[in-house]
């Protein structure tokens, strides 16, 4: 449904340095595909190029090179007029809602239809069910200033859906909302995706958003897509360091501060390994820790542990210190790895005297 | 006070209102579109035309930098060509209009500048043409600011129209100068000033009311 081929965007800055225009690459050779009906998330830190990426999809930003194809039409090759036509088939919602302050809720939702030249009577008949869908039927004649943030975003969603688009672009749509409202907006988006079969591309910096509604996720860093995976895989085994950082930050699973200070990179004469274990699927159910103690003869001190369920998958995470003689702990690590656990040695701590 | 004097005051008041109305309406009709043009042709805006924008900016600044009293005298040939005379209320309305156009244009440009650029972006994402953006987003969203701009302009026109009295333009300023100042008649002077004060208060209140009614920010 949405396809980006080798898309790059370079901004030219004002002013020159040494006679050459200064440029900043915002996107570098992005290839990207979202199949119809999918909710695809793009996550990244601020300044990574997320906004530029989503704006390249409906050509609010024109890519410097590369092609953008939506619903089988190559947008980058269209005339201005044809592009405006194509944009009727794409809805977009924004972090700060961008509702017209001098229009009522009803008139805001009517705007895209007015732009398409739809007759008044038809507009009216289309808007009422939309306002019901987003749960704001009773607010039709109010102005945006009278609404809460969550209600404003609902109006924006109704507006984005008014032209019956096939694609919905969400630019940090929940970043300005509190956690509870975020939840209800995400539920609404999931509902829309389900009911209308809408393809949704969203950008965010919040793992929670990706976790709760996305099917697939791309990780963007410094203008490049560095990782793409199904959400279940991304949350259980991110392939890149940045992916792991996002995940750890999300799970808040870091060894206690006091322990971090004592961690040494290389094993010493009298040290224990501190490991991060990630286990999913069957491994979650198996009593691995007690087996470890019995079969390898090491003691396990659990420093932190968490079980998360991510879209019908279960993910267990644990930070633990393996206590025992060096050869025994080595054996224990091999044992864990052979049982389909992801093991990461964080460092080594001095054995207490 | 004699009834002749009262009649004179009434006539001068109507003259002032007439000059302000004529120049206010015409300068709004020209100034608002010019303000929109100044805004939308800026680099990065929906109809970006850097050269045109630069030229319009310079012309507007020139219009705004000429002192009104000089403008009034300098364009006498133009005024004569337009209305056939260089004295009277019609003649005074010409320089008033010319002075008010760039004034309104800059104020309108400023009002448009207050609009959140995200709104334009949202309209673009819906496939709005530049013309639709102007009519459906920029002008309605700047409505309050435009009413403020018009109020400021009308109030300024009231005081400028008094200056027009100095070159035989008619109106309250003319009356104040001829009877109040030249003939040392403090009563007339006070009455003309009082009427001007009431007029300005009235326009300001009306303007404030319209701004309140039209803006839902």
C-alpha cells in the first residue's frame, strides 16, 4: 500500500561555508514497504528523521531522490493537481491536532470534503456517523478550544477519515496526551484498522505505542532504517544495539545502580558473571532457574525480573548473578543458551570476601 | 451656541465619518488582499515567490514611511486626476486611502503570521490548493486579527482625517483648526476633540466586539 524506494531527503541550509551550500541529510536511501491493512510503526529518537519520513509519504516534504508509491500510484511523478487528488486518499493526524480554531467540530470534519467539492447535503450525511465512530456525536457544534486533548485528537481522526482514505498517517499522534488518553486513542486507531481495513503508518518515540497497536516496526536512526521486524520479534530479540536500548529503556530493566558501579568488563580471578536473560515461548514456562542450580551447581541470585505479554507472546526478562566457580558458571551459560534463551553477559562483579 | 454653529459641527462630523468610511472600505478592499499576498508569497509559504515578495515588501515599506502630511501634498496631481479636485472630503479620501492600504496590509500580514503553520500543513495533507488554503484556512483563522487590524486602521484614519483638515479637506479637524485654533474659540475646539474621542471609543468598542464574536481561540 505504501512503498518508498531509495528515498533520500537532504535539506539545504541557509548560508554557505567555503563556497559550498551546507546540507543536512535527513533521510538516507530509505526502502520501505507497508502492506495493505497493516499497522506499521516507525520508532526513533527525536531528530532521527521520523517526521521527515512520514512527511515524504504524502509529499508534504518532497524527497530529494527516490520514489514514493501509495495505493499503486507513484506520487513523486504526479502533477500538483493529481497529487492533491491522491492526497484525498490519505488521512493524516498530528501531534498537536491542527484543528481550525474558528470552525466547529462538525465544520472541522467537513473541511476535507469541502476541499473535494462535495455537496453540503452529502457532507452532512457522512459526518454524523464519523462523529459517532469517534464518540463525539454530542460535540458537533462546539469549538476545539472547548475540548480536551483526547477529544481534539478524536476530531482530527474523524477529519482524517472523512474522505474515506485507504491510508492513515499518524505523526506522533499520542505524544501530547496523557497515558490514559493515549490508551483510548490507540484503541480507537486499532478499532479503525480492524473495522475499515485502513493501512496505518505511525511514527512515535514511545515503545508503548508500538507495543500496543503495531504489527510491524521499523527503527530509524540518523536518517536510516536500521532494523525492521514483527513487533513480537522486536520486543523479544532486537537485533541492533539501539533496538536493545529502546527495549531496556521501555522495560526499565537495568541492574541496580550500586551493582553497575561494581561491574567490570573482563572476568577476574574472583568474579561472578552478571547476565541478562531473555526467554520467550516455552522457556517462560520451564523452571530453568531451579534446574540451573540442580544440574550445573550454581546459585542464581535474581536481581530483577519481569514478564511482559506482547501481542499474544510472552516475554520474560531477568537480570541475575550466577554464583559459583568459573567453570561451573561457564557451563551454566552454555546450558541456558542451549535452552533457547538469549543470554547477554553484562559484566562481572567481585565475589564478596 | 448658535444653531448655525451646531449645524456646522454636525456637518463636519458627517464629513469626517464620510472620509473615514470611504477610505476605510477601499483600503480594506485593497489592503487585505495585499496583506495576504505579502504573506503567501514569502519563502516557504503556499505561493512562495521570493522576488515578488521582496518587491511588494519594499513598496509597502515606502508607502508606510512617507509622512501623511507630505503624502497628502505630494499626490495632489494624482488626487486631482482621480476626483477632479484637490480640496474637499473626496479629495482628502484619496491620500487617506493610499496611506491606509500599506498600513492594513502589514497588519493583516502580521495577523496571518500568528496562525499555526501546522494548520496549513494539515490542509495541504488533505489536498487543499493554495487558493483553498487562503479562503478556508488563512482568512477564517486570522478573522480576529483582521478585525483588530481594521479597528486600528479606522481609529488611525479618524485622526489622519483631522490632519486632512489642514489642507482644506473638511471634517472635524478642519473645523477645529479654522474655528477653534485660528479664531481662538475654545468651545469649538473642545467640542471637536470631544466628538473625535467619542468616535474613536465607539469604533474601538465595535471592533473589540467583532473580534470577540469572531474568534474562538
